[in-house]
C-alpha cells in the first residue's frame, strides 16, 4: 500500500465485478495504482 | 455528433462522467437543480471541449415537463442524479422520493424519445444490500456477492440505501415488463467512490466521508458503526494514506481534532 507495507489482513473480493468485465468489457486497475496516482 | 445527457453530471461522480464524454467528442447536456447556484457547476466550464459542446440546463427529475425537454434529442443518458446524503431533515422527501419518483418518471418518458439508444443507471451496492457496508445477515462471511444474489432489503436500514434499492427495483421491473425496448439499459452498482473532486463543492458525501475517516470523527451512529465494526475500506485509507485527505470542509458540527459524539436518541439519518 502507500506506506510501502503489505496489508495486515488478506485481501478478498466481497462484491464481484466480473459481470462488468464480461458484459461491458471494463478493465479494472488494482486499487494501489489509483491510490498512488492520487497521492503522488 | 451524438448527444449524451448526464443527470447528476455536476456531482462528484457525474463530473468525471461529464469530463469523459466531453473529451471523447460528444455533445453533453448536464442538468442542475438550481441554475442560480453557479458554484455547483462552474467547474464544468473548465473542462476540455466544454466551450462548444457543453450545455447546462435547469431540471429536477421529479418535474416531468423539464425531464421530457431534457431527454429530447439525447442518444445516450446516464442517470447519476440521486441525492447522496446521509443526514437529512425528511427522509421521504429528501432521500426516497427523488430517486424513486425520478426513475419512474424517467422510464415513463424514455419510451417517447426516438433518438434514445442507451441508458446507464448509476445504482449502488446499496441497491443489492441495504445493510451495506455490513454483509447481508445470515449469509456466510466469505460470500462473494454477484448479480445472481437476490437483492437484500431491510426497512430498518438507512433510507438512502432503501432509496437506491427501490429505484433499482423500478428499473428491474421495467426491463422485465418491456422486453421490446428501443434502447439498451445498463445498471452499474458502485460501492464507495471517493478520491479527488473535480469541483470545490462542499455538499458531496464522498468528500465528507474522506474528512471523517481521516480525522476519525463519528458524528452519527452510522459512521460510528463503521469504525466500531472496523469496516476495512475506510480504515486502510485513513491509516495508510493521510496525504489524500486534505481540503474538504468538516461537516456541520464537526471540527478536526475533536470528537463528534452521536446523539443516540435521534435516528442517524436526521439532520445534524
Ligand atoms: N459516491 C459514492 O460513493 C457512491 C456509491 C454508490 C453509488 N453512488 C451513486 O452515484 C450517483 C452520484 O453520486 P455522487 O457521489 O456523485 O453524489 P453527489 O456528488 O451528491 O451528486 C449527486 C448529483 O445528483 C443530482 N441530483 C440530486 N437530486 C436530483 C434531482 N431530484 N433531480 C436531478 N438531479 C438531482 C445533483 O444535482 P445538482 O448538481 O443540481 O446538485 C448532483 O449533481 C448517485 O446516484 C449515488 O447514489 C455513489
């Protein structure tokens, strides 16, 4: 994450975005990419 | 050139949608509820291609005549015009009626617009689970929520969540009963959307929540519950990402560095 440390807990998907990828062809970026852009 | 109408196009999410369509060369029509409140939409004038391709008009989705005028000539409409407010005076008037009546009006009129090809509704994770950010009661803790799940509604949950649930039900019912629609309908269900705002608006709940998380303020039992239950999307951001949280103003009644204690006696969605 942004402080350079790994998250304490394991990541897990709660709300799936698979249908958006499949039906709308959307590509999702990993959140750490967006967070770095925003804070950088 | 195609025309896209973006209801809520001056709001937190909608401003990004407006920016995207303008940059792709569309003619963009954005409604605002009050044209005299320029500070709510003048940030859109700075966007690329806005000078010749952006039209800002006054419209409330509860006003059928204004909505019909707005929709007329649109090829695509994005509907993200729902009050995203957690504290209101009158939940029925301020939270439930605009999205539900607005969606009903919209769908009733959309069939009369021959140019319309595509409609995108911005629902919410709350349309799928009104208990959000908590899981649906009695589902296994590791359940992965998908479109296959029956949306969960509880009349005790936050009226904003219920409004999003009911508005989405209106769309689902409409699609079911109108198999030969002349336009395509897509619903998207964001979870929590926050980040940099394209505007200086101080009425955005996304920005308000950033402020609360950063300063660990719990002005009402809803936010207090998120801290107490260790809702992780929030906690990760606060702990690891302090730089991101500068700018937004504190919500009424909250000052940075102090504790806003909730009033247990009042429901958490009433005005602070
Ligand atoms: N932000 C999130 O985390 C999140 C998560 C899931 C879903 N959503 C959904 O995403 C959409 C946009 O949310 P947001 O965060 O961008 O909220 P926002 O900044 O509060 O923007 C809401 C927009 O809706 C418009 N609006 C409200 N009531 C209206 C009415 N009766 N008629 C016409 N327009 C109306 C507002 O118009 P004015 O410009 O005139 O004020 C404003 O532009 C909403 O549908 C919300 O439920 C948001």
